[in-house]
């Protein structure tokens, strides 16, 4: 006797094949975008945003120039896509770090280590170039504010957690502490990119010593810092 097949009658093979083709097309689209973004990132590191050529990116990615315009529309949007991809990755890294059980002083020291890593990777240069572009381009400014807002939200959450643990932040709100945590790093990045070394402007050592002050507060050696303004 021949075994009957009950499953085949319930399967729409046309629909299944169509879904498979759509999945392959989507994967090919994702692969092309990723290839272009990787090529653009490396080109940005080599020549900077002012000298970036979409034709050079297309050649590096081994795709037709039309694919860059199709996926990103313009050179500016391509650079923002590179920044967005880098920002998402690093924000996830930072979120994981702050979620760890170590005290804030340890996290601060690790953030100082990350500063050097991010300078070396080129992320800082891309970010700072887009910040400067945003001064005269509202669209770029809006995009960069969106990226940076994620960092300050995270720092605000960290500050609020520390406030609960330490019994307050003195005269500061959590958002104010977040600003004081984030802005010095951005200023340090700008000065380092300008070519200032530690003998001329010791921003790296200054940031690390902020971590030492945080550790002293955690150890109870600077009680007056947090007590001021609590009354």
C-alpha cells in the first residue's frame, strides 16, 4: 500500500517560494548595505568626510555607484549611516558596562580606556566631523542630537541609580550629573583630535583623576560633596 500524504494539501507552494525569494532579496539588500557601510567607514578613516567620494566607496565595496544612491540617497546620508551603526554598537557596549556590578569609579576608569579605543577605531573622528557639519546643517544636527541623546539618557539612568545608592547627588539632578559626565569626554575628544598631547593639555589624566574623586566619594572620604545642598 502506498502511504498517503496529508501535509502537502495544506501547503501553498507558491506562497512558500515567494516568501523564500523575498527573504533572499532582503538578505541581499542587507548584505549590500553592510558592505557599503564598511567601505564608507574605512574610506572616512583614510580621507575624512570632506574628501569622501561615493565613487571611491562604491569601488571599495565592489558595488555599482547607483547602489549607494539607491540605499542612502546622498553622501551625507551615507556618513550618517556609518555613524549610526558605530553609535549603536558602542552604546550597547557602554550599556553592558554600566549594568555590571562594579562601582561607578571602576566604570569611569573603563570609560577612559574606551576613549582611547574609540579614538583609535575612528568613531570619535566621524562623530566630531558630523557635529561640526551640524552647525550649518539642521538635518545633520538633528541626526547627531538623536545619537547623542541615547548616551545622555544612559548616563542619566546611571546617575539616578547612584543617587539612590548614595542617598542623593547634593545640589545636582541626575540629568545635570549626566551632562557633567558626558560633556568632558566630548571636549577631550575634540582637543585630542586637534593634536593636543598630554604635556600641553592633560585631558586624559584629568579624566582619570575624576574617577579617583568618585572612588573617594564611594569610600566616604568626601562626604561634604554630596551633603551640600541636601537640606
